[in-house]
């Protein structure tokens, strides 16, 4: 069995900048700006007012609706404003501004011993845990699927270039990850648990294999290929099951949870700590001292860059270079789902000058979702929305493989995004 999905690409991984650097704690800034929406779903509702005193771990935003997540303060201090600011995606959302008093007083939830299924579910909700791999789907919803689950896959692939936060997590906290996994397994009632790690991370494979000894959890070495960490690609590589194009992993009896999410679940249950710190990689040649950092949620990216220093750079990206968001300035803040911040210099940034498509078919050969990106690109530019629908752009996972291989530098991911948006608008 080759633990591999079909198609995909092999970009340079560039992880050597930070792979051997242990996490270091960045001290909190004088003010944090905590977004009330750091997750997929409805924004949380403010639970504090200007003038209120809070501690690290105080609930400051309450989940609203079924798909939503609680938000907690990351420092102790005083609420000085509730204001709208742009997040990394350029969306204006409410942020709670807290002046840090430097005392670092904490408010924890009661630690749980031998928790029941309901205890674990409730704790994930109370602690505001969301998918730390970047998807930011609320974990309490993910672990309550309405279908039976036979396999829990723990995603340790971390296939995006530059990022080493999950890798360091597996080296530094393997036992805690395994404990977090055991709680998630209890809720799901899964018979099988597999930790999937790419074979370019042998030390992480060894660390996790040692940590699972004596349990029924297995560690599966996966061939290195991008986007191995995509949910559907990982499920296919590990189980050979195919999630339907428009379906969810639970449709084939599988749930995928990121390794750092498992660690955060451990912290919430064992230590009673709500989710308000972020383990992240800050890298690229534009950063003077690349690092793996533990940062408090709500810290402006500008402070993170000041802390490490910077060289000349041409592009700032939140997330990886393949699927991350390019940001125009460093005003947005670190949120729960941000596994990395990259500053790329000229030598790392490919200059793109699109030319007409030459029908080489490479984009289709690279697409892990088996789409035909050049057709969507062609049709959407001619405003043929209904015709583009036939090529299923709504199934695009925006992995960027097509654009990476295109010799004509076509902006294929943007075309897929535009097609998705226009199709959705038309359907509504
Ligand atoms: S069409 Fe979408 S899923 Fe396919 S390679 Fe391009 S970005 Fe990835
Ligand atoms: S890879 Fe680029 S040039 Fe080749 S078919 Fe696709 S869009 Fe056209």
C-alpha cells in the first residue's frame, strides 16, 4: 500500500529555516486586540464592556448559534475598547482591546479527571477550541458528527512549505498530543486511530511512535507530497476511502483532527486552559531571526515582526505560501487558526505575468481534486458562469497546485475562487 493520494506536486519544503528551533515564548504586547470571530461560523458576542477587568482565560466572547466558538482573553488587564478592525482576510470584525497589566493573572476552568463523553464535548465548547490546522472549524461541532465514525485520523502531515509548528509540537509534546487524542477518540467512539506524518519528518515519526507505545494508536508514515495534509487527500492516503466531491469526511466514517488541536484539547481538559495561545512558525528570508513562537492571541503581526526583526521583504503571508493569505500590512493580529506568518524577500517570490493558456493540461494533471482548472479559468473570464459550473469549481480546495505548475502563470486559484463566488450568488 502506498500511503499517497493521486496527483499533487512537490514544492521545495524550505522548512530548514525553523525545523530545529524549539518553541520560544514571546512576551505579550502592551495591548492585545482579540477578534470575536476566529472560527468558521457565527461571530461570538461580546461578554465584557469597556472598563472591565479580565484575566488570561476570562470568557470575553460567547459563542452564538450552533457553529460558533467562545473567545477568551489572552492577558490580564482592562478592556479599553471594542472596535472594528480588519482581520487577515480583510474582513472588518469586532475586536476586544485589552490593556495588558503585566501581571499575567490566569482564570482556568477546573481540570477534569476521567472525563465522560459529555464532559469532553462541553470542555471543547467552553474552552473555545477550533481546528488549529487553519480550518478553524469549532472542535465541539466536529467531534459530534451525526454519522458513526470508525476511524480518527490525526493530521501531522504539515505539507505546506516553511511551516514547522506541528512538527515542533510533535517533537516537544508527543505524550500530551496522545492524551488529547485519547479524549477525542472517546467522544467519537472510533475503533481505529492513525497519526499520519510525512516521511520527511523522521524525528517526529520516532517521537510519536514512542509516545503511542502501549496504546492502540498507530503512526502511519506517508509519502511526502503536497497537499498531503488536505483532509480528503489524507483520508485517501491512509484509508483508500474517497470522500464524495461535495461530501464531508464523516460521510465515509472518518474524522480528521490536527495534531496541535489534539494538544489544545489536552490542555483544556487536563489543565483547564482555554484556547488563547498560538504555536506558530514565523519564517521566510524577510525575517531576521526565523523562529517557532508561542504567541498570545490578539498580538498584532507587527509586534511579532518587531520581536524577531526583519530584512527587506516583498510579501507578507498569513499561513503557508500555497494556501495562505497575502496581507497588505502587518496590522491584523494573531488568531487561533494562524500556524504561520511568512515574510518573503524577492528571491522567494515568483513574479507572475500571466500569458494565454497553451492547453498543456499540466494544471489538470496536478489537481488533487481531479478538476480541470483551465476550463473554469477560460469560462469565468468570459462570464459563462453556468458553463463553468459543469467543471465543479465549488469542489476546489484552493491548494494552488494548478497555479504552481502552470507555465503560462495563469491565476488559476483566483479563477476558481471567483467561479465559486459567482455560482453561489447565482444559486442564492
Ligand atoms: S483547481 Fe483547486 S483543487 Fe485543483 S489544483 Fe487548483 S487550487 Fe487545487
Ligand atoms: S497549466 Fe496553464 S497553460 Fe497549461 S493548460 Fe493549464 S492553464 Fe493552460
